[in-house]
C-alpha cells in the first residue's frame, strides 16, 4: 500500500463508507482538529517521558495514550455519515474514565484561588496547548450538531471533559516537575 493515493489532489477526501466531500467540509474540519489534538498530546507525552521519574509518570503517559486512542473513536463518529454504522463508537465509559482520572489527580493539587496562565514545564504548556485545541474541536462539533451531522451527543460530552482532563494533567505535571504556575495578574 502506498502512502500517497492522489485521490485528494483536487481538494476532496473520503468520509467513512467512501462519500467524497471537500477537504474544508465541516466534518473534515472537526475530525482534522481532533487529529491535530492527537499530535499535540503525542508531543506532551514525549516531554513527559523526558521528565525525572515520579510515581504517577507511567500512569500519566498511559492515560494520555488512551486519550490518543479514543480520539480515533471521536474521529470515527465525526467521519461517518448519518444513516451509516459507526465502526469505532464512543462509549460512556470513555468519559467516565476521564472523570475518574480528573478526580484522582485533582485531589493531589492545591486548590485554585485565581486563574493561571499556561506556564511552567514544557510538558505542562503543551497540555495547555492541547486543551485549547480541544475547545476548538468542541466549537466545530457544536456547529455540526446544528447541521444535524453528529451521530451522538457523546462526542461533545467527551471533548468537554477532555479539556478538563488536560487542564488538571497540566497542573499535575507542573507540580511533579517542581515548576511554578504563573498566576493571572489582572491589573498590570
């Protein structure tokens, strides 16, 4: 199998089941943003792997790898036209797993009393970057929902929880790296 197919040379791509759409179709924008997000999470993992050992490092990496896998389920939901069977369905348990991890990690962190800026260890700032891309994906999915092009509300719910997960993960990485979180100073 060749890497290049030449089938997209005229600005179209295929959805699941072969339907051809322009590469700037709202579905392609949404699942393409999830693909971008997946790559950024991969960069964060690379930075975390370079960190000194800490008890939760392996668990953090495993959790982020799971996110990367589930993002393919999200992409499958978004790339499958309505009326067709989604092969890799998003499940409630995927969101529940994020919630459990958020709760466990958040207990290890000091309470926030003001806004923080993306800062600190490069792995942390990369996770914050990923969080902002999730928010863009959410906005694109909301637009798709208005167009009645989304199979399930689970996609939006998962992405919403994923941004919270990445926020808490970024804070935990900073804590474990001994990096300070920059606080928002409103009156500069």
